[in-house]
């Protein structure tokens, strides 16, 4: 009973502490109960502001920690990080593919309204489980929407995605211009071809016209020559 002596009360306290430690160990060593415990610990669910619009540097500083924080809920491992401005685009796309299909292990049974172990008969137990499941579904749906909002927001603000979209837009515009130039060049070629055909046709018509004239002239000259010969013959014969 004196100072520094171990009492029965100390025994009780030590046993209570030991039981708590044992309970904690059992909770943390069993994966299912560990998930329930980890899911019940306060967590920062906040997301960057929807109005976020800033420099490249700020994007990684703002979104990086949010993705890192939420990666704890991922069923799949390893969880890709957000990367940096010079991260290759195939890795950036893999990052977004992963997060767009995010599979969470977060447990919402802490919100269960009923304890099925307190049910007095089987039907009541089933009813309690169904009600609890329905309640959990609400939270699971909200959690899915929260993660999706984070990913959508990041994707729409990511300077690497923006740069790629700009490059793609530029490529499409250049492709459009190239096709336009090709169409113009083809039109010009056809126009020149048609003009050449027309010119050749005109030349041919002119040549044929000249040939007809020359042939006519030759015929007329021949006629005149025959006429002259006849005249001479006649004069010589009559003379």
C-alpha cells in the first residue's frame, strides 16, 4: 500500500491495457478488420478547387499530394504517381487510365445502422444486413463520384494533357491545310490539263483548217494549170 508498491488497482489497469493492446493487435492483424479500422480513422476527403487555374508548377504542387493521399484506398498496387512536366506521355496516360478505373477497398461499415449479431431471428438478421448494405452503397457511390471528380478535374487542368491536345489540334489543322493544298493543286493540275487539251484541240483545228485551205488552194492551182494547158493546146491546135 506504500509509495512505489504495486497494488491490485495497478493490476487491473495493466490487465485492461493488455486487453486493449490484444484487441488492437487482433484488429490490425486481421485484413478485414484492419480495413474497417483504417476506414474509420479521420481522413481528408477534400479536393482542389473546381476553379483551379494556375501555372504548371502549381498543378503538380496542388494535385500531387491529393492523389498521393487517396492512393491509400487503392486495391491495386503499385499506384502510379502524378509524375512531372517531362514525364513521358505513355506514363501520363497510364496514370489517368489507372485513376479513371480506380478500385477502392475503403470500407463504409462504420455507417451501419444495425448490428446483425443483435437480431433475434434469421429473417431479422437478413433484413438488418440488407439495410446496412443499402446504406453502405450510398457511401460507396459518393466515394466513387469523389474520386472521379478529382480525376476529371486533374485531367482537364493537366498542362501535359493540354500540351498534347494543342499539338494534336495543330497536327489536325496542318493535315487539313495539307489536304486543302492537295485539293487546290489537283484542281490546278486538272485546269492546266483541260487548258492544254483545249489548246491542242484548237491547234489541231487550226492545222486541219490550214490543211483544207492548202488543199483547196492546190486544187484551184491545179485547175488553173489544167485550164492554161487546155488554152495553150487549143491555141496551138487551132493556130
